[in-house]
């Protein structure tokens, strides 16, 4: 693993186009999925994705290859999204949990989760996932879709491991009732 | 079994899913699950949430990747140009600094050496059949003054050329 991360770090340092192309191919979809979970909307995500890759090239020297590439990439993407949200205060991610203003699609637009649901379980989750606090949704996606450890998530979101764990438990607790009592 | 008892194990299920439960507690949880339908139901519902999260597929415009790749290629090429220029400037300045430092050290040693010989002129006169004043004049004319001139030239030279002195 370390060999792979060192190879990525070296490629980034030299702004090696072959390495950059491979990274885009490998992480593009995951970046889209993460940003949708963060913003709760699909429109505008492509701009953030492109901005993230440009920032990756610009700050390529700051990835040292000592840890996995994904947490570093997601942290870059998160910072860009947060900066944009600060400029547009109608969206907030790090507001007080439970009281935060939710990022959501414009009224009348279907939720990105409703449009993207491909399984029955996903269809059942779509609505509650959309109304879930972004910080919980983000923690669930990073843990269960990106398969990141709590320590890695903690680095991305800039919160203690105990807070990350608490967000995962609360997120699961909010979504679990959808499936309780099901024998399927 | 009371509710608190289930709560304890359900908390352990959450911790297990988050990846923070110790191996010892995992074993204890497995044993409990084999006998408790309520906690099995809790685990099953949690697993369906996790499975549900994987059931979303967001569409990505096929031209989007090409657009991103074109943008980063351009940025990478610009960046490489800057990087190459920075590296050249750094090396150039580094070589200049080394030359300048070596010259300054040589000059300082020359000053110290000539100063010492000047002071010891009296001891050098007897074996070489010179008078003290002759030795001191020689040191001044052929050693100390040239060193002083070199130092003044070094200080007067513009910064850019100083390293090449």
C-alpha cells in the first residue's frame, strides 16, 4: 500500500499527467458520490469535482504518500465545498447538529437520492437520507461506502474520532427504523 | 432479558459496524447474537441500511471526465513550467551563494594569516636576515593590501555578480 501511495505522491509532485489521469479514472465517481452526500444535491457537484482536481494539481506537493490518497482527496474536496457554502450562507454543513440548515435541492426538484436509487432498499432510504443532517450522511457514506476508518474520517472532517463515531451511530439510528420489523 | 441488556449489545453492534469493537467483545457479541432474536433483528436492519447506501448510482456525464482531464493536463503543464523555472532559480542562487561563501572564507583566512605574520615579523627577521620593518612592509604591500582590495571589490560588486567573483 505504501509503495502505491509513494508512487502517487511522486507522480503528483512531478505533475505526471499519466498518474493524474489514472487518479481521475479511479476516483472520479467516488468524488461525485461523496460530494452529493455532503451537499445533498447533484447540480453544481461537477464544478466542485473539477475544482477539486485542479486544487490537487496545484497543491500536489502537500500529499506526502505516508497515508492513503482517498482521505487527502476527500479533505481537499470538502474544503472547496465548505468555502463555497460559506460564500452562499443558505447552505451550511458544520452548523450545530440537530439545528443545522440543511443543504437540499431547490424546491420542486427531485432529490438526488430518489433519482439515483437502483435497489428497493435504496428507494426506501432515499427520502430519509435526503432529510438526514449532512454531517451524519457524510459520516455514513465515508464509513460504509468509502470504507474509511474512523481515524481517516476524523482527519477529513476535522472532528475527534468520538464525534465521528457518534455521527455514525446517530445516522444509523435515524435510518434503521425503515427496515425494523422486516423479515426480508 | 431487560431493555438495558439489549441496549448494551446493540451499542456493541453499532461499534462493530463502525469498526471500533475489540476482538474480545466481537466474540461476546457473536455469542449473544446466536441466542437473541431482538439483537439479530437490530443487526439485520442495520445491515440493510448499509446495503441500501450502496444502492445509489449517480449519473456522470460522459463528456465530464474528458473536460476534467483537459483542464488538469493544462494546469499540470503550466505547473511543470513553473516548477522547472523555480528549480533552475533555486540551483542558480544556490551556486552563487556557495561561490560567494567560499570567497568570503578565503578572504577572512587571508586577513587572519597576514595579520599573524605582521605581528610575528620580529621573530622572522633573524633566520632570514631581514629587518622587522622590511617584513612588515612586505606583508602590507604583497598580502594585506591585496586582501583588502579584494574585500572592497567584493563588497562593491552588485549582488547578482557577487557569487561569480
